[in-house]
C-alpha cells in the first residue's frame, strides 16, 4: 500500500469546516511537514457528498469524489481521515475503513464517546492505529499529553472547560452583565454558537469530551448514559453577580475523578474561585486541568474549536501514524484496550461545597427553618447573605454557601425547603470547586 518508505497516501472523508482546514493545511505546509517529519503526505482522495466542494477548494478531478467508498475501499490509501461527524454513516465508514486494514484519524467526539469500545476493539483486532487528538480541546494536545507525557503518572482527576460556546456565553454574561438569552444571541450572531445551540449549552458536547478523557486517563470504559449532565440554560444574571461578590467566577466544568469506590464523571455549572487558573479562561478558549501523582496539578489551554486549531490537531495525528507506518512499527495494543473495569459511580454520591439561593418571605424565623433542614441533612452552612431586591414584593434573595456536603443530602434538603410556604419558586443550586 505504501508507495515508498517516506510516502503515505491520505484519504479525507468530509470537506466541511475541519475537512477543508486539513486539506488546506496539507497543501500549504506539506513541504514543512515533510522536512520536520521525514514523511511525504499525499492526499490521494477526498470525498464529500456536495460536489460543489471540488470547485470551492480547487480539488483536482482525479482526487475528488462524491462516493465515500472511493476512500474507504481504495487499496492505495493508507490513512483515512473521518471528518463527517455524527454517529450514523460516520460510524459505518470508520468501522469499514478499520476492517479494510486502514489507519484512521478522526475528530468525531460524539462517535468515540458513544461507540468508543466497539471502535477501539476493531482497531485492535485489525492491528491498525486510531488517532483522535482533535476530538477533545481543538488544538490543545491533551490526548497526546495524557497518553505520552503523563505515561508514568497515576491520574486521579481531570477537570476542565471543554465547550467554547458555553464559555463565550458565560464570559459575556460575567463581563457585560447580560442575561443568558442576550449573550446567546450575540454568540450566534458572531458565529460562536449554532442556530440550534442545544448540544453546546446543554452540556452534551462537554459530556462527549469528558467521556473520552476519563476513559483514557483511568484506562476504563465509561458509559456516557451514566454521566450526569447539567447545562447553562437556566443560569441567571443575578447568580453570576452574587458569585462575583463572593469571589467566584461561574464556568461550565466537566469533571472526571478516580476514587476508592470507582470513577465519577459529571458535567455542570460550577463556581470557580477567582484565583484558580480556570477562572481566567475566557471567551471561546478551552482548558483542561490534570491531577496526577508525580507531576501534580498541570493545566493545558488554548483554542478549543475552529477550523485551524482542529485541523492542526488532525494533521498531528496523521503525521504520528504516518511515521509509524514508515518505520514499520506495530500497532500499540495498550492504546486501544481498557485494562481496568472500575465501577461508574452515581452522581448523588459526589461531594462538593454548594452555593444555594432561595427567594424567601422576608419575615423572622425563615432562616432558622432553612438552617434546621440543612442541618438534619448533614449540611453545614459556611456563610449567609440576605440580598436586597428592587422588585416590589415581600420575597428577597437569600444566599448560602455551604461546607462540603454530599449531593444526595443537598437534593433531599432542597426538596424539603422548596415546599416551605415562606419559599417562592425553585431554589438555585450551584456546585463550588475548591482550590487544590
């Protein structure tokens, strides 16, 4: 299949934002890549269902095709780059490519998060390599870091800002005092949010990414259906203002933690202390913080999405795999097999500090009622702030910060508090991370 030891043939599936970026990068910096890597990457075939892409990106007739099988089943292609997205046809094409003995590079986070076990198993059976650096963090080399730079470390926690759209919206709300809908509208107008932003603002995109990172960091399969997810759709401007007064910044964080009982994976809005490095990650940037035994705490940040950063990560994988092909190196079995089988813990077992905000009838005795319910549920109050309100009614905001408590206890307590006649509406719960 390989024309010469220094030459590798590439086939690209999908000429959307990332696919076109990869094609342009290889065309523009091909000689630089060849000089640095001693590998000649040749784009043998490009497939996209939209025939207009050929003219748009000046792709030669003999290279372009509207039929994906011209890439997947082409005996001359060594590395298939899957950039179609989704979990339907992309899954079928990726598995076919692997079964045809082709190495695969992909940026498809949803596919790997939902079907990673099947895909890794197939790559292992066929003794081919699978690159997926671009599936998490755009151009941040977090997959390579965990897999290679931290190979000698036991990783016990991964936490980060993994969705640029949500981070942009929250930054807008924090910096300019906007409400959620206004910030979302601006993000859409600027192209940072899709017309249908559900996957980003609901936490689904971050969920896909933390499943991939957790599986890699802890060497165990993660069931995406058991990952707790809470998005930013219901974040209110008042809570961001109160958080700022208390010395916190609100971020959508993805967490994965290895504890004695198993592994806990979750995504939810979190209050981050202002002096924590994650608090300074703004706009569309992403960041991942890794806690390991020998290196300790380390953070990696940069552009988490976009045509060029993601294309850069895809090409890095292509080069890595191509060098392995040219050197005759075997598929590394350790990269595609999970040697551990840790239990995946339910979210209600997690522990953290909490920000609680209630609307209470401004009369004596309500604070003691709420405190009593919290106390009965083993929740200790760290501080209490009663806020003034400009609204003309007898209900005022009551903000409490707790010490560390168990999620199940907090949910039980809030359920009881919300039934009190002196409490209006549903109370707000936001988890608080500690500086460690």
